[in-house]
C-alpha cells in the first residue's frame, strides 16, 4: 500500500468515527427531546385539573361575595332605619325637653323677679 492509500484509509476511518460520534450525539438529542415531551405532557396533565380547580374556587368566591353583598345591604338598611329612628326619637323627646327647660328657666326668672320685688318692698 502506498502513502496515498494509507491516507485515504485513515481519512475514511476518521470519517467513520466522526459519523459514529455524530450518531451518539443525535441519539442523546432525541432522548432529550423525548424527555422534554414527557415533561410537557406531565405538566399539562397536572396543570389542566389545577386550572379547573381554580375556576371552581373563583366561582365559590363569587357566591360568597354575593352573600357578603346581601349582608352588607341588610346592614345598610338596618343602619338607615336606626338613623330614622334616632331622628324620630330626637324630634319626639328633645323638642319637649327644650320646651320644659325653657319653661323652667322662665319660672326661675319669674321667681327671682318676685323674690327681688318682695325684698324691695
């Protein structure tokens, strides 16, 4: 064998080795892609029910918010009625109390004037 033949044989062996290494690398890439696909499938299988659960939770929260709104509306009505009741009580009791106080003040002033007039005479 001549030197050229040996060089061609070495080049062919090197090329065969390079193809073999490339096949191993491609095999590892395919395994990696397969694992990534499995990972994505697993995440999808776990995430879809979780999202459904979140939807149910949001629906439950909306129901509870509707109940809270009803309670707040009831409390508002009670507060309005209490305000109206206090206004009626104030008009009913405070007005006459002011009149009684004014009458008492007038009687006291008249009494003082009468006593003062008796002392002068």
